[in-house]
């Protein structure tokens, strides 16, 4: 083997190792069924008019199904997985007739059950940019997808990725709570607390705020689930302000004010210097007509996590409240 071929082989091995590390970090393999993933899989099946659909993750030597429609097994060997080929491609990978495709015609899933003929798989990307699995649709007859169906499948892929990122962020919050005691020196233990922080519009700066709030609420013996709700809402509010209010420009700054009173209520205000928006025009992301749209999830999530949410100054200022239960 030439040195160039050896280098390419080494690069492929390293890329696969990094991909598997990203997959492990997501902590998704062998987890229980979750309605959010089941619903998106069902939508993919209906929209693409296929009897089978799945959300799959490609492990070292297996393909594991997080959600599935019309597929009786929970995993298959990676060696026969169509999705193993899909993650190696950019964009949606389509096999119109597997029985006539040199790569797949001898595949046992083609020659035997479930007699796959048509396959379309949209790669699911990790936060690090690695293809860890797919959202795929499968049929027992040769066919293709219409342009609208291709567009819808790609939109559903983005929704799956958003759900995966949300799961990962919640897991990271849990880990943060385990280590929160080292932050107790940041804040005084008193009946009331107030502090303000100004941070650059950089996602890496978000923990400066969230870790401090978590520390204070933990010291005040808030239930863990409520601490997580406040921290996740704050994280989402700041991330939205960075992404939309500041257009991701790290030279801009955000201001966050936190008040925790003796009665056990936390009031958090996040202000950005952006152009603002009208919150009344933000569509419900769960409405059937909006399920394929990427916008609106942040505000919907914050409203679900906090007791009260208000906008001021043309949408540039968000104030949210939650009372200790």
C-alpha cells in the first residue's frame, strides 16, 4: 500500500473513531422509546407514503432503531444496513430499486424479509458534524420520492436533530448539577439574591450565567427538576438572544439580571441589542401546519418550563418567572 493510500486509510479510521465518539456522547443507544421520535417517524412514513420508516443509529457493528414504523426488529447487523451507506453520503441517499442495484441486490434484506426495494435515508448529524444515523423511509416496491416529499423528509430530519440536541443538553445539565457544589463560592447564601451579568454573544459564554443561577437555586434547596427547568429555560433564552437578537455576532453583548426573593420566586430578565420581534407572530411549532418549520421551538420550550414569560421593548427584553414548589 502506498503512503498516500495508508494516510487515507488512517484518516478514514480516525473519522470513524470520531463519529463513534460523537454517537456515544449523545447517550442515545439502547434507550427507551420516546414519543417525540415516534411521532416524527410516523410523520415520515405518512408524508412519504411508505409502509416502513425509522430513526436509526449506526454503531460499530450494528444498526439500532430508536423509533420504527412497520419494522419488527430493533436492530440489524451493520453489514447489511442501508443506513451504513447513507451516512457516508451528503444529502438524502436514495435507492430506487434495490433488486437492480449492484450494491444491494444480494443483500438479505432485499432477497428476504422485509424485501426492501426502495430506500431513502437522510443522515442525522451530531453537534460535532458527524453523521451518526438516519431518518429513513422504506418500501417493498420500486419507486422514488416527489420533490415535496424529499423536502419534507429533510425538514423532518432537522426536527429529529433538534430533539437529539435537546436530549443532549438535558443530559449535560444533569452532569452540571452533579458538579455544582464547586460553584457555591460564587454567590452568598442569603434569603434574597440579585445579580447582573453582561456576556458576549457567544454560546461558549452561556455557562457563566447558567452555572451561577444553578448554584444559587441548589443552595436554596430547590427541587432538582425545577432547577433543571430554570436552567434549561435560561439557556434557551440566552441562546435565542445570541442567535436571533445578535445574529451570532460575538462582538455584541447581552445582559442578564437574576432576582431570587425570600418567597422563593426567581425572576430572570435577558436583554439583547437586536432589532426585536413581535412574539404574537411566533407560530405554535406543534400545530400541524407548522410541524415541519424550524422556528418557534425556543419560545414554546421556555413557556413550558417557566410559570410566566413576558416580552418588552419590542421583543428585545424577555422576563421569565418561576416559583419554588
